[in-house]
C-alpha cells in the first residue's frame, strides 16, 4: 500500500528525551515514560508496549522518535500523548536513536 506525501506530512515526528520511565501497574508489556520535547511541546507522558524487551531504568536519557500529534489515548488508566516509533522482527524490538545528540523536540524530516 502506498500513501500520498500529503498524508505523511500530516505526521509530526519529533525526537524526545526520556526523563523518567516506569512499568504500568498490572501489565506485563507497558512502560510509561515522561518524555521531554523541549520548550515548544514540553514534557509528555507516553505509554509504549516495550516492557518485554526493555527495562524502564535503561530508557532514561535515551532519545527516540515519537509521533506527537496523535489524539491522546487512555491506556490502562494513563493518558498517553504520543507514540514511540520502533522497529520489530521475530527477535523483538529495536529502538531508533539519532546518531548524534539532538535538542529535545527536534523534528524528524
């Protein structure tokens, strides 16, 4: 399936810096992160289903890309205000990171 460039352009993808992370109580798969997107967007809570492959403490300080213009969604009682972008295969997930440090909130183009 292909999409029009205009559809891709609707996504606001930013690099965020994970400041805090913890498992969502009562789940095996979910981690709640506090992610810093800089002065323009501030800090946001984002829930991701990565707990089978990553420990919360190992995420702190990491920079990852997120879609930040999705409608907020309540996941297990926690409002999530974005979506982590990661790759996966039969072995699990790979988090995507910039190859050089960026300021929080840098746009992915």
